[in-house]
């Protein structure tokens, strides 16, 4: 879709994309390897001179069973696999971090980042390592919004949360058993395109299910939270404490007092 709009795309993945296009550059990238992620961004920046959009989309299915005992050859308990956490959360954060580095340093500062969260980001979902990672993606987006605002950076960060989608994460025959409850990847692609193109969107998460779209972060989740905790919230308290700390550093002889409001 972005290719049709005249965009240039640098794609980093272990496997090459299913199509070739003059505007699509592929760089073989293992997202768990910091050096390879760095090279992907270097290559993209060298080709096009700037980075306008980052889509942190790498993901795999769950790998860990926390109710299963696994032992090595000496009978010692093995550590659970962290691969899903490394790819679905750590690599997403690292991708975002490098993207922010370039967007902050460009001649014309700015850009947008889209993170792949999941319907499991806000539900109980029994694939525990996958659910933990996807909750983390939503948490990372939430944590970055006040930081971007405080730094007055014109960089947007949003997330998409697909429901069951034909992506290869789960065998197609198994997913097909769900019938109409499964959507095709182009539905998710539209979510990503909207979040990149619509400059009014900041800190949003689009949930897509059977081809329908719902913005649920601002429209529902945060709205419900404010009804419970009020307009102040914990971040306002942190902001107040940081302001007090800053005043104390700039005026060490001044006694800083005040109430958290």
C-alpha cells in the first residue's frame, strides 16, 4: 500500500518479502541482534536521507510454558524460553529507540512510529509469554507519550492491535477453523497506514477484528482509567516531583515545599 503512494520502504526481516519492487529495499535482519538492527536503519537512512515512519512489527508465537518442568542432562531445572519476549517486546522497543534516534537528529525533526501490539494487550490470554510481551508493547507506548510531550518532540507513536489474522503465526488450518472470526493481513496494513498518515493520531491503539476497526486506547481504556483514578493520575504526580527536583537543582539554597496536586 505504501508503495502505491510513492513511498520508499526498507524492510528488515530474517526472510525476504514475497514481492520485489524498485521502491522496496530488503535487508536481512535478526531483530534480536542489536548490530543488525543498527545496520538496517543505517542502510535506510543512507538510501533516502531521512526516516519518516517506523513500523515495529516483528513477532512470533508463544514459546514458554510456565507450568511445565524442563530439565537439562544433569537434572537441573531449565530456564523458560525468553525468545518471544526478546522478539515481541525487546526488539520492538529497540526498533523504536533507533527510530527515535534518527527522527530526533534529522534536519526536519519528526516522524511517526507504529508498534504492533495485539488484542491480547488488553485481554486475559493464556499464552502467557506472548500476552506479557504484548501488554509490554502497550505499556511502552503509554510510557513514551508523556516523555515525547515533555521533550516537545514532533514525533508520534501509536499501536495497532490485531485480532486473529492470517499471518503465519498460527497454522492456517487451525486458524481457518475459526471461520469468519479471522481477518486477512491487509486489514492490519490499513491500520498501520492510517496511523502513519493521520497526523492527529498520537497515543492511540487501533483494534481490528473481522475487518472492523476500533480506537480503544483513548476512546475506551484511558477514558475508563480516568473515571477511576481521576484527572490527576500517577503520571501527574511524577511530573510534579520532577518539577520540584528541577527547581531544587537550579536553586539549591531555596527550600522547596509544596503539595502534590
